[in-house]
C-alpha cells in the first residue's frame, strides 16, 4: 500500500504507510519467532511509543499540547498503530475547535508523521489565520424595578452594571473570556438585591468571512429581595445573644451576599462554633412562585375571562427572606499541648486549657515554657455586646532572661476591643508589678497603672499571604496618675508594613517601627514599656532584643527606638521564593543614638504553608561581624 492523503476544509492530513510497515514488521517477526514456543507467540506486544511536536504561534502551542488527544494518550499501554492512525485523523478537527476557543475560526491545520527516527513523531502545524474580534455587544437588562411599596428606594445602577462588562468592542473574542464575562455579570447582580437573577438568553454569532462576532446577553433580575427576621438553628449550650449581638443585618435591608459572609466570619471567629452556615431562606419565594403558577393554571382552566379576573395585576412586595444561622457548637472544654522552637526565645512547650462557658464567658488559659521566657495567663472573654464591643479581663505572669536582664512581671488587666479586621481599636487598663535584676547590679521593684489606646488599620489583598497593601498600628498611653505608680510616664509607638508587587513574580516588603517614652526618671518605668530592637521581626543579624542600652553586663530597654527594613522576594514557584533583605535600627536613651542604626543584611527562603509564610533567613550583623540564622512564621503584627 502506498501513502494515503486526505484533504479537508482548512486542513491537510498526511498518514504514513502504516499498513505496509506493519506487514513488513509482521513478516520479519514471524520469521524470527518461528522456532519460539506458543507462550512467546501469545505474549502481548509492547505499546507503540511516539512523540508529538506542535508548531503554533503565541500561546496556541501550549493550548494544543495540553488538550490534544495525541498528547493525552501518549504512553497509553493499549496504543498501537491503528489507534495512532485514528488519533492523527481526528487531530485537525480537534485542533480547529481548540484554537476557536482562543478567537481563531479559520485556521489551517496540517498533521504529518515523521518516521525517520527511532520513534514516530507526529508534527502538528497550525496557521491560525486572522483573529475574530468583537464588533457589537448588546446587553439587555430586564426587571430591576423596586418592589411597588418600596418604589422610593434607591434604583439599581444598571448603567454601572453595563460599564462593568469586560468584553469591549474591538477586543479578540475568546471562549473563556466570553464565559467569564457572563458569569461575572450575573454574579454582580445576584450578590445584592436580586439573588434570583438569571441569564435568559446569550448568543455569540461569528461571521468567519469578516472575522467579527456579535454578542447578545439578556439578563432578568427577578424580584428585589430583602432580609427578614433572624432564625437560629443548632444552638443548645450557649446564649442566643452571642449570635444576635453580632448580627448587623436588620429586617428590611437589601439582600447582600457579602453581609451574609461577613456575619458568618464574625461567628466563626468567636470560637463557640465548630461550623457556621449563614443563609437567606429562599423557600418563601419558591412557595409564592408555586402558588402563583397554580392560580394561573386554574384561571386558564376556567376560561379566558375568568383568567383575566383571577390574574393579579400586582401581587405586592416579595416576602422578606428569613435570615437563617445554622451552627454546630464546639465542645465546652478543650485541652491542648504543643512543642515548638523560635530563634528568638529558643525551645518552647505549651499547655492550653479553654472553657467556653464559665459564668457566661469564654475562659482561655495557657502555660508556656521557653528557653528565655516562661509565662502563664488566664483571661475571661465576654460575649460581644450589641454595640460591637469585645471586653475581656485577666491576669498573667511572665519571667524573661534577655541579654542578662531578668524580669518577672505580674499583670492584672481589663481590655475593650472594637471594630473589624480593616480597622481595629482597643483600650487597655493594666496594673503591673515588676521585679527586675540586671546582672552585676542590685534588684529593683516597680509598679505601674497605665492606660493604652491602640488602633490598627489594614488594607491588604490577603490576610494570610499579602502581596499588595499595608498595615499600620499606632499606640499611645501611659501612667499619668500618682496611684499605684512609682514613675509617671507617657509612651507612643507605631509600626507599619507595606507590600507592593514588582513584576509578575517579585514582591517588595518595607517595614518600619518607632517608639518614644517621656518620663522624669527611667527608673521605675516597667521594662515592658521601654524599647529594644533585634531579632526575627526587627533587625536580623542580631539576637532577640540585643540592641538597646548597655548597663553593666546587660542590655536593657531605652527611651527611643527606630528600625526599618526593605526586602525583595522572588517567587520562582507558586509556593517557593528566595529573598534578599536589608535591616537597620537601634534603641537608646537619646534620639541621636537611636538614629545611629546597627545594620543587618542577608538572604532567605520563603514557603507558603497552610498557616502562613515560613521564613528562613541567614543574616550578617554588621556591628557584631557575625552571621545568624533566623526562623519565623509570617509577620507578627
């Protein structure tokens, strides 16, 4: 048999002499295997091995390589010459359909097989031709009228909805973009006010001769819906006020998907529930639609005139949607333990005990033993109030041995926190009693009654893996009254982190921190309110809180602190990056000394773990002429 050539519209298929080659190989194999026994004759032949080479411009080669059957079945154990012949024959049609999704509707596809090498090579050549562009877009929006009794409400901005349509005239028409644009348009509507909206008609009419496409999208809004009363399901052990106080959705407000998600997130953050589902009960709408359909069918059965009388001109407002919160409660008591390591404070062992219902509050306690720190705390968290306040009270004890300064601090505190993730505020009232020993000097004891106000502003594209935006935190407070206070003081502090993408795979991270303390005497101010620098989240290349004021053989906190950092990360894989950084800063008792920085610089690795970015850095401390390894999880803020 000779070569077989098949021609089709816009494509050419060249098939190599499969039958002839198969016959020749069969004859040779029969001659060689004649003396062999029957078991060898019945053995299954090895699968046919072949290669695929796609020649297409732009990203079309990648599109074809990922989706052609030639590639998908390569290496299949059942592959033989007959199967390969079928795949080669089907490839032009499949290739035309694939490149059409990228906007090319008149391609020329040539498929040929090169048998000159050890393995057959199937070569697919694609000339895509001229791309199809969008000539006309017609968006027909039906409905979007306020419910009659609520006609004075703000009309839906349909013009803004049309402007949000992503496929503009003149752009290349791609199937994926077309599907994405339709989904985005519908999602924009169903997220608020009109959750029953639907696409009633969509058309994309392509003219292959002019390489133009006309688009038609008809969207019906359905009824305008609003929230009704709150309904709670699954709550057995805890007080309903835990949920009601966090519910900011009021009856009569527009349906909003983001409002549902926000309430669900707030409830999940309370810690009372293993699972939370917040939804609007659509059954009332479905019941009304079924009732309306039954009335319409009954009217038609009774005759046209009766139908005219039975058919309501206006059924009135759509029913309010009950707001349904379904929860699964967490166990009331929980005990957990953990082990860890930090390059700041060394080895760590921790034991936690939580009770979600102690006198109507959440009780959380922990004992933490680290190489350089030992701590115990117990706190009571009250349910969120109707005004959104989160109040807590507790006590703690912490002992630390940092740079030859040994402190033991007992604290009793009360705190009020309010706001959301983007803007969080707090007011903390504390009583501290501190015993401090500086190696080589006498022990001192101090007490203080400070009040501190803090505010945190977040604007990030992701809380877990931010790549764009910023976080700013500011604190101001002090102990101003001569009550249970050895030394009155005023303290201000602030820190910020800024994220900015650089190119497709790069990211710039800039950090800064400052602090200042005003007091007549530094002696008597608790060490926790003084400033030191150095460590994983400060100036890398130096030990934890190594930078400060030298006193005897120890390093203690200073009145002023200023640090800064610039870091570049390159994500060579989705979850892996390398980093280069430069840190500088210092803490001292004078502004001039604090602004004389100690610098550190180096390289590191980054990994996106399920709980946040894991950072491993090797930094060189310029002032100490030594390298130091740093390990941290995320940015503590």
